[in-house]
């Protein structure tokens, strides 16, 4: 059911995940993080990871294509992990 523009304007605004990821990485330019580390920082009490991972993957592709982040495959004790950092 459509709503009026006035009702829409009364709604709560939330930064899209793409902005949250970019802001987090920008404020930590001297470090790189895995997907799990970023999501745990952004949503410390949240448990709906499958949905967030879809949004995360889309946001990472856009940020990478826009040249705002870098991605590297890094070998750690846990195996090969993907790390993300701001450019």
C-alpha cells in the first residue's frame, strides 16, 4: 500500500551498509579487516548474518569498483582469508 510523501519523511533514516562499511574502513585506514570483523563491528548484537552478508557483498563490490577500498587474499593460520582496507 503506497504512503504519502509526508509519511515517508517521518520514517527513520539509517545509513546504508555501504556507508557504514566505508566510514569504518576510512576511520581505520592503518588496518585491514575480514568480513566477519567488519560485520561484528557494525552490528555487535546482531545475529542475522546471512542477510547482512548479501548486503555486505554488494557494498564491497561497489566500494571496490569505485576505488574506495582494496581487497587482498592473505594467508593466515586459519587459511586464506579476504581482507579489506580503505585506499
